[in-house]
């Protein structure tokens, strides 16, 4: 009986311990539940910020100022980021193809690296004009993610080569989408002619219709050329742009009314040191910043801002939304390194040491770009330090609730 009594005492102690542990347990399991102190903070002021995704507990609310998403890239977290796998060229007939490959995207020294490599280095130079690139993989994670613009299969010939550069584009559409908040991304931009790094956001759902009706927020775009000039202004590594895209259709995009650029001081170009790109997104406006300097605040009413009525009778796709529509829905992050294309690099710009090897109206722009590689490839320095200088390096991504 003595042994039985001791056994019962142990069991009661164990049950008490388990009950206490369950009472103290944070909700959400392995899902993102914000800062732990938030759960016991009796001074919590409920935020207007919302978020959803695989890492967010359904119906979760946040406290004002709470850190709700963070990645410091100690490793490449596939629970947070999914890769695009496509040849589509982003709608601008860009020259890269996006792939899930550790040669092009990886975490090293606490930083995300997105590094360009050459298709010919993997398949040979003859493949460029005679090979077939097919992204129809055997496994779900290998499937083509965008079939627009021949995005899943390309066949090379003398006029139209296969995509000459491999790169990466990652996004949080499955793990984390949010509406309203304060965001920061710290990054160092790549060096290399005709490289096009971007950190941006797209909507979780096209609540107002296809692009650009449902909006796009470009937190950072830049060009990798060190000596690219247009009208006396350096538009390469010394300049970054932040843009909102919105409009009732592709032919009516009001981005020119919401495009901001920031030029660095000589010697402090964005490829030389890390910079912080941020925005504060509220139900009333969006304020964008570079290295803590607010560049502008855009205050909504985007139908009026875009002056779309001047194009004649046209229906406002945001008439049932809020003042901030289409930017009143949840958006997700995208980080990518593109190459070339027929829109972002002006034909009128001058570049040293070699001019632009293709024209934006050329039917064989990618081929012309590839044929001019003796000019641009040395600027990438892929054979030095693992191609680090040509890589987009991201130190962290953080989002706080308002």
C-alpha cells in the first residue's frame, strides 16, 4: 500500500504539471504567434493590421507595434518562402528564367543571396540556339508556376534563344500576407550591367481584377549598371525607385503619378553598402522611405490620382472599396533578381563601358543581349568571390503591426 500511495502521489503531481503546462502554452503551435510578450501584455492596443497564411493562426489579431513577420536569413526558410519556376520573363520579356536551385538562391553569412548564373554554363553554348527548356517537372515543387508568355517551355533557334540567364524569385504568398503595417527590408544591391533587382508586393487575391487593377507595391527597384546615365542623371546603382501600380487595365496604369526615385551621394551607391527600404501603410496613406528618410506620402483616392476619367467613359473598379483601394487588401512579399527585358532599361540611356546591346522594340532582344555578352559579362564578376558582387543580398525582412 505504501508503494501504491507513492505511485498515486507521483501521478497527481504529473497531472498537475501537465495542466499547468497546457495553461501556459501559447496558441498556434508552430505557427507565427508574434512576440511572446504580447500574449500576457495587458496593455495591448488592438491593431488594424491583418495577416493570413500558413504561418499565421486563423483569426489572429495583433497589438500595435507587434513584430508579426521576421526573417534574418540564418537559413533559407522554405516554410516562409516559395520559389517561382518559370521562363515567362515577368511580363516584360526579361531574359532570365527563375528556378529553385541553390546555385541561384541560398542563405550564407546570415544573408539571402540571389545570384545570376549563365544557362550556357550548365547546358553548353550550342544549347542556346537548339535546346529545349521544359519546366514540366515530375514533382509538385518542380512544376512550372507561370505559363504566360511561353513560361513553361522555350525552344531555342538562331533568332530566339532560350533564356540566357538563371536567377531566382521567391515569395511569401503561401505563408504570409498582410494588410496595413510598417515594413523594412535591409539589402545590398548587385553590381552588373543590365541586372534588375526588385523587392515588391502583390495582392493575395485579385479582389479588383487582373493587374494592375488590384495593385502592386514596389518597395525597391534598381539597375545594376554603375555608369548608366539618362539626361545627366545616374539611373544605375546610384538610384532606387519606389512605385505603386494601379489602374483599370494594363493600358491605363497610373504608376507615373506614384513613382519616386532616390539618388545616393557619390561613393554611397546602393551596391556599395546595405540600405534599408521601408514603408508605413495605413488605412489613410502609404509613406515610403530609404535609410530612414521619408520620400513621400501618397494619400489614396487612386481613381482621382490616376486621372482615369480623362480617358473617356470608364468604370472605376474600386468604387466599392475604401479610399485606399486597391491597397486595402492583403499583399505578400516578392524578392527577385531579373535581367534586361524590353521596358525597364531605356534605349536613350548611355552606358559605359559598352552601350545597350539590344533595343526594346527588337523581336530578338534576348538574342541581341546574349550576343553582346563580351561587354556586359565582365561587369558581373561571376568568377570572383562566388559572384557575390552580382548578387542581391538581403539581410532581413521585418513587418510590424500598426
